[in-house]
């Protein structure tokens, strides 16, 4: 099972590291990541494997949301099944 994590907000040191650390703590493996800084705004998309996640998906959502609030950015995670369903006609 996979998920997509997006992070948006004002650029600051350690955003990618903080999100990656939270993922590692609960066994979430980062498969792909892309990030950009555009005129001081940070944007990142991570494709992650949640197969070995040690906490329920809802707890992972809450943890990443809280971490984003602490850093002053918006973190959103969506299960791959929902992401695919939204983009299928």
C-alpha cells in the first residue's frame, strides 16, 4: 500500500528532514520525493510505502498534520487508493 504526502509553505531549514524523520519513526518508506523552492515557498511531494507502518493510517495523518503545524507548513497525506479514485474517469 502506498500514499502521497504533500507539503506546502514558507521555506525553512529542515522541512524535508522533519517529514522524513516522522515517516521513519513509524516504518513508512519513502519511495520517491520531489521538492522545489519557488520565491521562498517550499513545495514537496513524497510517494511512500505504508505497508510496514506501525501505526494506524489515521494516526499517521494526525502526526504529520501536527508536525506541519509545528513547522508552519501544511502537510497532507492521502492513501494511494483515494488518490487514484479521484483521478479516474
